[in-house]
C-alpha cells in the first residue's frame, strides 16, 4: 500500500495525476441545479415523513410512506455529498422538516401537504405527483450536467429510485382504489 501511495505522490509531483483535492466547482447553472435537487429530494422526504406519521397503520399499504421517506433521505444525502465534494453551500442546512430556502419548493410543500392531509388516497396521489415531478426535473438535471460524470451518476440513481417509487405508489393506489384501478386498466 505504501508503495502505491508513493507512486501516486510521484505522479502528482510530475503533473501526470491530479492531486486528491476538492473538485473544481461546477458551472453556476449546474451548482444551482444541485442546490435545487438537494431541496427537491428533501421535499419528497418531508412530505412522505408527514404522511407516514399521519396514516401510520390506518390503511393497507400505509407503510409505503415511511419506506420511501427513508429512501428519499438517502437521495438527499447523496446530493449533499456532491455539494460537499464541490465545496458548495447546502441550502437545506439548518432547515427543519417542511422548511425550504427555495420559495417555490416551500409553496409546493405547503400545497402538497394540504392535499395529502385531506385523505389517504389523496396522499398516495401526492406521492405520484412528487415522483413524476422529480423524474422530469432529474432528466433536466442530467442534461445540464453531462460534463460531470459523478453528478450524472448520482442523478441517474435518483431517477431509478423515483421510477421505483412511482411504481410503488401506483400499486398501492390500485389497492386503495380498486374502482379507479379498473378504469386505468380499461383506458377509462
């Protein structure tokens, strides 16, 4: 191991390999998108956490909110890791659940929480809306960040997660509303 480290250090001194230092900050629009994605993933987490507490054990499939909230925490932590790696400020630092620096996300949280508080089925519908919005925004973020393989890798993982979350919400929604499920299967 020591020999490997000495070899790497020699390559750095010769300018052949880059030193293990903080990555150069990404372009402003990529940095802004990272900040937005950090808060958007936090929004999903916070909404699902709220619903997991609200509907715990009350309905078949209600554990979906707690399970997906845990996943969303991993998502927001992954984006935070990128912010840290690039030395960028964390917009979610010091924010409590349901609190956001981005006013559009604050307004969205308030609206989605209100809809989901009106009923379990509505809360599942909110999950569908969140995951669809996430997927749209993540695709845009990937397109913006193509020059940054590490960022694209994280966003790609988030996209896969959102696809799984959407499928899970739709499955539970079909059980919660069998009549609506039949209409979706018949094409209305």
